[in-house]
């Protein structure tokens, strides 16, 4: 199942369609990188009109994600398969839920996280500048 950011008044998609795991991963990552703004950075996926402060926080988050150096908790080569990573095996080995393991692997994909962060920042800026309601929808 994929979701995208929608500008409700314009019925306009403001992002690519992405898995909910990817959206949750970027929200968690920016919360870790900017813990003092975690609450502000977690509102983007709810139906609302963004504020100036929220837009500024997402701009700062983009720079933090750009400079972020992913820390790998274990040797991931043991989980690699010809089709990608074995999330179930990784979750068992790390003693975490499969959803957490999937988010961990997504957060390690820096290019993906930077692209998604830029999409959210753009959507929030669009909402604030035009006073349009945005929402994450399927």
C-alpha cells in the first residue's frame, strides 16, 4: 500500500507515492536529528494547514538529513538476499519487530531519506505559503 501527500484545495499530489514505512522512517529520522522539534516535525501527515515554524523546521531537517551519516548497528551483509534484505531474519537477529527493522533499513538509505525529506518540506512550504490544507493519503 502506498501513500502520497495531497493538497486538498487543488487536488494536487505534492509527492511521489511511497510506502507508509518510508513516511514513518523519515518522521522518525528527523525526530532523532532534531529532538527539540520532534512534535512540530511529526504533524505533517495529519490533515492541516502548516505553520511558518513547521516549514522552517522541515527546511532545517533537510540540511540535517543531508549531513547525516547513517550508523549501521550490525553487519548487514548477513541479511542480504538477491532480492534485497531479509527483514524477517534481521528483525529476529536484532530482537525487534519487523516494522522497526524495515524502518531501520529505509533510514540507512540516505538518498531515499533526503528525497523524501525534500518532498515533505516542499509540501509543508506549499501549505504554509498558500494556506492550503495538506494530508497524507492513499
